[in-house]
C-alpha cells in the first residue's frame, strides 16, 4: 500500500511539473529557429517585445533576446488553440546566450545532432546587470555602449546541441578556417551531412563596427568537422536574408533577401524574379528567371519551403520595405512552380484560419502539414507592434489552414471518405429502389398474364 502511494505521488509530481513547465512558457517571439527532430519540433531563442509597463523599455530597448528551448510533440493530436509545449529551459538544454536570427539544421553521422549556425549571441547575465544599474540606464549614450558589449560573448559561429542528452557541447578539433561571426545567413544541409552557409551580415550585434553583407560560401562537414570556403565564378552580390531551398538534385535556390554594393552602405531589396542557383555537385553558380506572370514584391524575413512533390515551393510572408521597418509583402502567400521553365509564381490560394501577415517566422514541413510558427505581425509602413504567439497548420493536400493536428491525416482524407460514403449510399439506394421497381413490375405482369389464361367459371 505504501509502495503504491509513493508511485502515485511520483506520478502526481511529474504531472504537476509538466503542467507548470507548459503553462509558464510564453511562446510569442520572432527570429527564433525551429527544427524537426524525429516526431517533435524544437524551438530555440528568438526576440520578444518588452512590455510597455516595463521600466527598461525605451527607444533603444524594444526587444529582449531569449535563451529558451521548448518542444512540441508531433506524435499525437493537438489543437493550435493550446499546443502542449514542453519547456526545456530548466534543463541543460537552455541556450548559453540570448539568440536570434541564426540557422539550425540536423547533421552528424546519424543526423541526430542539431547545429546552430551564426546569429546574434547576447550575454543575458550582463544585460540584466545593465538593466538594474541606474547610472547606466539613465545615460542613453553609456547604455548603448554597454549594451553593444553584451554581443561580444563568443567568436564561435557553430554550436552543437544533442537533443537526446538535452545538452550543448563544444565542437573540438575542427579542421580548416571557419567564417567570421554573422547572422541572417542562407543555410541548408545535404544528405551527406555537409552544411552550406551562404551570405549573411555582420554589424554591431555580431561584433562588427560597420554593417557588412557577405557573398562568401562556406561548407561545414558535420561528420569530419571540417570547414571549406568555395570560390566559384559568377557568384551573386553580397546579400543576407535570402531564403534557401535545397533541391533533390543537389542545387540550392536563394530566393529574395537584401543586397549591398559595398561595406557600410545601405542594403536594397533583391528582385524575387532573379534566383541564384548553386550546384553542389559541380560547384558552379547559375541563375533562374521567373516568367513574371504576377507582380511579386521583393522581400526579406520570409520563408521558402519545398513541397514533397519537389515541384512546388511555398513562400510565406516577409518584409517588403527594408528602409521603413517591417511592412507587409504582397502577395503574402506565394507558390513557385519549379517544374516548368521558366519558373512561375502564382498567389497561393488557401482557405481556413490563415496566419496574419508575418515576417521573421519559421516554416517546417512535417508529413502533409506546413507548420508556421510565431514571427512579427507586419503592418503597412509602420513598425510592428505585435508578435504572433500562435502556430498555424497548412494542410498541403487540401491547401487549407486547419486548427487541429492529426499525425498522418489530412482533412482531405475525411472529405474523401465522406464523399465516397455518400456516393456509395446513393448507388446502393438506387440499386435497391430499382430492384423494388423491377420486382413490382414483374409481379404485376405475372398477375395480368394469369388473368388472361384463367378459364371462365360457369354457374349451375
């Protein structure tokens, strides 16, 4: 009896701890990373608005960076109105610094390690000390100077996270020369575990005194832990925020973003109709041009995801006015057909509970769902005033935004089953009715025939 009581108490304690870990999490953020690991999606870092009631909020303190790590199971059904997030931040999974605008991929020999590439790295301990020091917070010039120092926490550009041990490890014995710190890179990984890191930017929040865009292309072999810089002709102009898409044939498309003519100069939006292509097999650059069938605003902070048919890329959101803050890109939802030449854009027509116009969000494809998470809600020609706290699910098969996640299921399946059931019911009903009619007709004919051949009856 005592043993059972102990077991019940342990179970109760675990339930309470899990509830507190889920309920204490505030998921709204932008500039985070999201990676699908087996049957869960893991979110890391990001930036969050400082509440107006917080005394530290000012024109130079709008956001706080996050070092949180949390996950969402994709092995069971859930509603987007209350996803069962599990906060891992009270374990060794918590990031070593506040982080945003990095990139994350799964690599290693067994594709089970998460590699965080670049991004902003902020010393949150030092930032908290600054916030509590009135001598600093009352002097804006000094505060800017001290805050800029919080970004110089490390010179590393790659970090290793082991999901099953929920821990961060140092990558020792790296070979070759890695790139300098940068953020907003275009990063993908191939089937051999080789990461391709193109472009990106360095500025105050990555330890650079001036704003510099890059057009360098580096690879990092996650099996051999070796770096290599690829120098190929016809390289695109220096740029950041281009959305990369790795195709099955080994070619990488770089869609949108901003470009810079020289270090220190402002960046300008890139034409979405010109798409640089890097061939990882031949190590050569080329370009694809779209048909310009519709007007597509240039953008950054968008996502581009290859669908499972390998013929369509879905592009979500983004910022269309780089110099005036985060503003809505049009069309908000795009489809790029890469099965035809030239490539062709079309507006993605969907139904259901669709996301607001967003930027700096994440998009992950899992089974037949495209999972859109968080991000800044963009406006027209004004600074964003709200961060999205929701995830949205696009049922790819039906092109419908749904509010319930069911593993391995599409609402099209349910619709199809209903349609088939209705059709079968009508067919069976029709057969039964026709059979009854035929039986009645045959019966009547038999009666009539009998009446014709029956002999007359004579009275006596």
